[in-house]
C-alpha cells in the first residue's frame, strides 16, 4: 500500500499526480455527503478584508487562504475519481462525531473508537482491496 491517510486528503492528492502502482487507504473524519465538492470547508474569502489587513506582510499566506476553498474542492473531485478507479479506498463514519477544533476528550475518544470499530467491521473489504491491488 502506498500510504494510509487520516482525516484530510491534501497530501495524498498532491502526491498522486500520476496513478500510483498500489492503492491508498484513506480514513475520513466525516460521513459522505451527496457530492464531495459539497463537503464543508472554511471559505476564508468572506474574511478577505481582515486577512489582507492583518497579514499584509505575508502575501503567500493570503493567497493560500483565499484559494483554499477551490483547492479543497479539486482534491475532493480527485479523491472521488481515484475511488471510482479502484485506486483509493475511503472509510467514513456513519455520522459526524466531532466538530472542527473539538477539545472534549470524551467526544474524541468516542470518534476514535467508532473509527477503530469501523475498520474492524470493514477488515475483510480492506484486505480484499489490498490483495486485488497487489495482484495488479
């Protein structure tokens, strides 16, 4: 397996300029939405005035924040395509467990245990996915 990723997909997508020789297993922290491009992403463009004022000496940071929404949507589209091509297997929880910046350790433990249980439930599918890829 090329890699296992947790939560965010940015590094995986950027690392997949070409199709990998083997697959990738990716764990999402939120359930699937109807369309990946509709998954939540902080759109910093609504704070553009404040960001420009506060970080005027950091033009690359401003650019990164202003284009984050677009880059995230592209990554979600790429992830969907890789999943359809059978190169990527994505495990998602059945419902949302944690909010962004969650600090309550009980909630985080519940989400962790739910993810662990999901992986156990899907273990046969994961093994099949990896075995099929090994034979390619």
